[in-house]
């Protein structure tokens, strides 16, 4: 037996035999770190441009849907091929997993190039579409320019990170992402203030940092026990793209609707002034830390779920799922309590001199904290369904929070309640999504009981 196959066999034994609680935690520590680092990219930009002014903060917030879209494309290919690779490794089909890795990575780079070309060709219309008012459009276009140039390696970095994660090698992903995040924090003030580039400097720092991350993640894929990216194995067959769509569509829908929801929030908030746009942007950056930490914990569960589902160890899948639900709910209760009681102080970190931004943002954050503890059940059910190939149910649940419930709540409440309607729309959507996720999740768990 070759050394490569021996390493893969050792990984299979660990993923299907080690205690699931310990296994999930070992997988979750690097994935939580990676997701928090991803959030840090956006928060760092918001923090440093906050020194420029409220308009600059609003411009970065308006640009956030594009970042979410780029991430959505990366997650589509990364989760799609990663889920498939995980199941194939669970079934010990190493060659098929290798072909999928090359196919998914190259396709994601091509998608990133398309975003760059079309985005730069329609830069100002894109800024207006994202919700920029005339007052902040110049800031917005300056920021979008560099983000669009970096789109190909941003999508590639998300794909490589997720492929490593689904193989149970999230530590390599963590190294790549941490390196990029540290570089971004160093470059932000250098470009923004020392070279006097303003918001353009924040975007350039993000672009360079993501490129470094992508290179390091690519190197990580060549380490022992991982599926290497071999370009000659690229195979654009319908069967592979079908599997990518099956595993990645829920992520694309979840992130895509998040992007649409933010665009709609920007447009609705714009009617009440730049301060409200800035407040909404800051709350999004603050809550993204909690959301990404939860997603990171769920991502620690996914390779355990995928390997054991592929190996028909349904008892281990369910045991890992319930463990994750309990831990995430306790964590969210703690975060919600802190966020609720310290909301004004948290918002003030970003715009301490603008009392209107603090007032609007603090209430919005408090209202969202009320429904935080419900999200553990929602996110983990979505990830379980996505990993085991329940594409329709996972996609339906993924679009519920930001699409099926948030957008109607926003457009119904904002005209009647004004800014309060904007602030209430997300927590109302969270409650409705939880009520939908309960029967869907229990149904999938019962199906595994029947197969056991």
C-alpha cells in the first residue's frame, strides 16, 4: 500500500471510530477560527474606515453584499465538491475524490473571473444597485474596484478552505486564513492612512490578503492525507457539476439571499439617511461574528457527518448532531446576554462620535440578541441536510431566513413602523425560520432511524 493511501486509510479509521464529541471539537476549533477570521476581514475594514467618517462606513456596508456574493460562489463550489469528496473518502473512493477536487477548484476560479469582468464593466450601476446613495457612491466605487479585481482568488480561497475542512484537515485551512487576516490588519492602516488611499486602501488590503491566503491554502492541499489539486484531472462532466449543485446549492441560496437581503436593507435604510445605513452596516458586522462562529462549529460537524453517513454509521451522525445542538444553544445564550446588555458600547466601538448611529444600531442589536439562541437548531439542521445530500430540504431551509421570511417582514414593517420596522424584521424572520426548521430536522432524523 502506498504512503498516500495509508494516510487516507488512517484518516478514515479516525473519522468513523473516534468518539464523536472529541472528533467534532477537534474539527471545530480550526473551523471556528477560520470563520471568525473571515468575519475579521470585514470588521477590520469597517473599524479603520470609521476614522474617515460615517459616509465611508456606509459605503463599506453597501459593498458588503458583493463580498457576500463572492463568498456565496466560493461556498457553492467549496461545499458542493467538499460534501461529495467527504462522502467518497468515507466510501474509500480516492480517485473520484481527486477528480472532483480539481474540477471544483478550476470552476470556481472561472466563476470569479466572470464576476471581475462584469463587475468592472458596470461599476457605477453596480454601486447604485447595491444601495449606494449619490453622497456615498464615490466611496463605494473606490472600494468595489479592488474587491472585484480580487474575486477569482477570493472564490478560490473559499473553495480550498472548504475542501480541506471536509477532508478533516481544517488546521491547514486555519493557517492560510489566519495569515491572510493578520496581513489584512497590518495593511489596512498602512494603505488607508499612511498612503492616504482612504476606502480604496481598505479594499486593496483585503485583496492582497486574500491572494496570500489562497496561495497558502493551495500548498496545504498537497500535504499528506489530503486530496491534491491536480489540474490535469479537471473533468467538466455533467455528473460532477450535478453533485456540486446538490451539495453547494443550499450554501449558494443561503449566502445569495443574504446578499439580496442586505441590498434591500440598504435601499430601505437609505430613505432614513446615511446614519441609518451606517448603523445597519455596523450591526451586520457585529452579528457576523456570532453567525460565523456558529457556522464554524457546524463546519466542524460536517466532515464527521459526511464520513459517517457515507460509511452508513447513522448512529454516529445523530450523536454528533445532538451534541452540536446542545453546545451551540448554550454558547448562543451567553453571547445573546452579553450583546443585549452591552449593545450601545459595542456599536460605539465603530462610530463613537455619532449618537444617532449608536441609538439606531444598539436597539437593532438588542432585538437580534433575543432570537440568537434559536439559530443553533436552524444552522445545524441546514448543514446536516446539505452534507447528507438532502438538497431540496437544505435549500428550502437556507432561503427561509433571509428570503422567505426576512424580505416580506422588511417590506411590510418598514413602511408602517419606519426605522423600528427595519430593526424588527430580522428577529421576526429568525423565529419563523426556527418554527420551520423543527419539523424538517426531526423528519430527517427519523429517516436515519428507519435506515439503521
